[in-house]
């Protein structure tokens, strides 16, 4: 991401694990194509636009994504920004790369405009719109680079993007189990969304005796020595400091008292197998006293996002409370890259997964893409576009056991998607409505004034009847006229109480006006 770095297709390829000749050729071609297509295209900062594409693709290579995803990373802005046609991408790179690029373009149209009460649905919509987890990963890496270069964007837009990052993208990264990306996005956005608080937390961190590197090093060395003495072999350690935003949130919860925060500094021990994790925990507890209630076994009881590790906070004479985390290499990889750590092989045919891995993956999908499993809501075309491997995972899961299936079906029934749809204003604002809503509902949801003056509806660029049933993802435009009035028929058209109420009021007003 620095300006001095060399940008070459070979460098990108060097981050890939075991690329075939075909993979390499695809990435090289996408590299050249993107460079040429964006030749005269500059970013706000004045730097070549290609830097952004390269950074996005590199981030995808670093989390082990395949050649098609990396190529899509290079091409993700080419349709939108420099007028490359979908046909060109299909002809040059095949339908799958086109599918990914179009998915990212479509996601780019979803914008957060402060609809606070429906953030959770917006997150879900985001995930559902992406259709393929790879689209989501490209979008996340795209956003990551945009956050790193946000200083060049005008303040108003900057705040919107940062707020969106904090409320949509970071939680999605978290749910994908991508811990490192989540805290990176949070800390980048924090500065812009809460500038005063950010400064305060930064000061607290630099003044704090707790985040004292040499002392933490001493603790780390003591632990390493003790583990070796107790015959624990093949381990490595690293220390991590809590993210600024995550510290801010925790301080808020703890009434601003830094002394109540015990995971400000942590030491990670990465071991060869699960047994060694428990042994290492035992060794650490003989060395230091653990704080009661702070031992968390996320190996036996993994977090909903798939996170696994054992945590324990111990009181050390040298550095005060320190959180210790014990995990295997596999768990470590998953904790950093989350779902991406399982996807590398996905672009090749016929891989086999161990059962535990398979189950964890299904958990993620279940959590993230409930609508994909919901055949009642899903329309046919969507189903067609759902990549085979996702639907297969879903089927495998549904077939697993009956009890699990029942709870799962229950979850689906409770799901927001089964009774709400999301439609867009031409500007990309999201309006959520009950299922079967019509353009009239939409008009009143935007503004009662617009509802009362609705003359004509344009849905996805075509004139539509006012009682048309809107579908997920429709772009709706309302044309108003001074002479337009609600009429009795409208009452039959609407699903929302708000629209019905406004129509009744307008009809009453018209009646009165008629009498006088
Ligand atoms: Mn982009």
C-alpha cells in the first residue's frame, strides 16, 4: 500500500499458493487489462487509479484467494468507472470473473444513509446481495484500501464512508471471523466517526503503563521458559495490543475505568495441537494466578463466528493483568482470516474437507446468508445464480440431522427476510418495506408529501402500475404532480399502515374541501 512498492503481476502471483500456469496467465492478463483500462484514471489524491486495484488484488492474494477472485479484484471498478462492457470481461476472463465483478459493482450501489434502526437488516441485505462470499471479500478489501486513503475524500463523504465502514463492513468482517480485518477497519473508521474520542483513547494508550512493551516482553519470556521447562514443544508466541476502537467500546461499557479492562495487552501462544493448548494453560496457571471468571474455553465452546482459542487473564507481577490466548496454527489462521482461510481451494474441483471444518463452514453460511436457504422467499432466478458450492453446503447441512434442521427452519421463519423486502431510491438509499408492498407504500415511506402527490411509478427504468408488487432490489422512482391525489383504490394497494393512514387523511381532506 506504500507508494514505493513495486507493482507487478509477478509480485501478485508470489502471494498465491501453488498457482497453476493457467492461474498465473489469468492474473497476468487481468493485471495488464486493468492497467490499460485505467491508464488515464486518477484517484482523488492524484495517484494512478491502478494503485487501488493493485492494493485490492494484493490483499486478496494475501488471504489466499484464487486466481479468478484476484483477477476480479483487479477488474472490480472497470465496468463502473471506465466503461468496460460486461461482454468484454466475459470474453476475456470468462463468466465467473464477470459474475464477481458485477457482484461487486452491485454492492457498490448499496449505500448507508443513516437508517439507524435497520442497520442489521442492511448488513444482511449486503450479504444476501453479494450472493457469493468471494464478492463480499473483494468488497471488504476494496473498502479496506479506500479507508487507508480516506484523507483525500471531502469531509462529508468521508464521514458517510467511515460510518458505513463501522456499522456495516466491520461487523461483517467480524461475522466472517476475520478478526484482523475487523479491527483494522474499526480503527481506520474510528478516527473519522468519533475524532474527539479517538484522540482521547490514543492518549490513554500512550500514557498507559499497561501497554508497556518491555514489561510485556518480560512476561512473554517467562512464559516461554516455563513452557519449555514443562516439555511443551513446537510453539511460538506473539503479543497483541487491543485495537483503539475496541478499547473505546469497552471503556464505554465499563464506565471509563481503565483498571477494569484486562485484555488491553495479550500474549498469544500458538501450539502444535489442542492437547498442548490445555497443557500450556495449566503451566501458565501454575506460574501466575488467573483472574476468576476470565477463563474462556472457546475451543470446547466456539464462538458463533467460528472463533476458537482458550483465553485466560492472569495477574503478573511485572505487567499487571495480561490476557493469554492459546490456540493451534489452524485456529490462529482462522482467527485472522476467518472464512477466507477455508476458501483457497474453492476454485479448484473436488476438494475434500474434514468434517469439523465442514461444519464450521456451514455455521458461517447459516449465520450470514439465511435468505439463501429460504426457498419460500427466494425467487427462481436468484436461486439459479447462487453458486453451486453454496447451495451444496446448504443441502448438506439441511440433510444432516432432523433436530438441527428444525431449529434451523425456525431461525429462517424468524428471519427478517421472510417478511421484509428492500428496494432502492434512484440515489441508492435503501427503503425496507413489508413483503408485497407497492410503489404507493414506497412513496409514503420516502415522504408523505411524495405519497400524496404520486402520479407515476418507474420501477427498474420502466413505468409500472401503482399496485405493482415490489421485489427485493428494485429501484423505484416516483414522479409527482401537483394535480395528483390519493383515491379510494389506493387503500387496496397498500400494505403499510403508515401509507393507509396518510391516504385516509388525504381522502378526508378532499371530502371536506369538496363540501365547502
Ligand atoms: Mn474500488
